[in-house]
C-alpha cells in the first residue's frame, strides 16, 4: 500500500482500491504513510525557513508570541474570575496558533490560514475586553441573543472601529480576506490549493505560500499576544519583562519587513 500522498499516477486510484480488497491490507497504513510524508514536508519547510533571514526572523517572532501566550495562560495564577475567563481564551488562541503552525509547516496552507482567522476573531474580542473590562463577565454570562447582538464578530469589529475612530473598516476587510481565501468554500480560495496552475490534493511545499503564511502569522498572532498579556496587570515581573521585550522586538521586526 502507498499513502494518500504517494507519487501521483493514473493507476493510483486502482492501486488504492485493490489494496483495500487485498489480504495483505493493514488497517490505517495509508494514515501512517501520509503522516510520514507530512513530516518530510515539515523538515523541508523548516530548512527553507532557517536558510532565509527574513523568514527566520519572522518565524522567531511567532515562536516568542506563542511563548508569551503560554506563560500568561499556564504559569500566571489568575487573580479574579475575569482573568480566569480570559485565560480560557488564551488556550483557544494558543491551540489555534499551534494548529496553524503544524498545518503550515506540513504544507496545508489553506487550512493553516483558516486558523489565523480564528486568532484574528478572538484577538478582536480580547482587544474589546482590554478597554472595556466590564464586558468580560457580560460575555461570559451572555445568553444566545446577547451573544448575537453584542458579541458576534461583526458587532465586535464595529465596536472597535467606533472606539478607534476607524471609518475605513480595515478590520472587516482583513477578516473578509481570510474568510474568502481560507475559511469559506469559494472559487478564489482554490488558489491556496494550487501549484503551477494545477489543483494539488493534500499538502505541498510552495515558497510563496509559505512566506505569505508566516507574514500573516506575525501580523495576527504577534499583536494578539501583546494585547492578551496586557489583560493581566501586576503579573510576575519576569513575565512583564518578557512582554516589554517582545513588544519592542515585534514593532522593530514589522518595521524591518520588506
């Protein structure tokens, strides 16, 4: 048997079907072999990142952003019910970022971008909590109608735009792009699963997709990590030093980006 990601040829579907009907078939062999190919792509991707100064710098920011979220979620002891609620959101952000990294490094670019939309959406919510802390408990205890009317993603974006005096609706535009190309099934989204003009089933390594994903990771996860950490005032001094150092490095890194 050959995994789903074996070398493509016209006989492949027949080979798969015959394999399932063979006495030699072993259950889950395709899963195991597919995983092996994904790990091969991951190693290839990491080699590309480490060999490129710009990608290496940006991906190191992603690693530090994830570490910042981790320490404020796992190592900081919540001092109120609100902080505990926010930490549960921190778990969601961490898991979405970790899933995006696993998918992106293995070459599942479209689904990796899809996780970034979740980070963006959750990041907008905690940004609202940053300047309106009373809304944390309101959100936690909200019924279905209140969640829809007050905390739906579009409602949160509109509230942030009003707060910031942003009439250009930049948040909505950024959100729409990730919806259109990654989270929703659209014809334009097929671009994320194409290589050399052809649709590609399963993961693949593509430099342009990799660069775009890492850049988007920095833009979505980096500021979200900073905002998240700031929701825990008077935390451990070591954590606060880490936050200040990362915040400075993030700003400088974004400025250096070509």
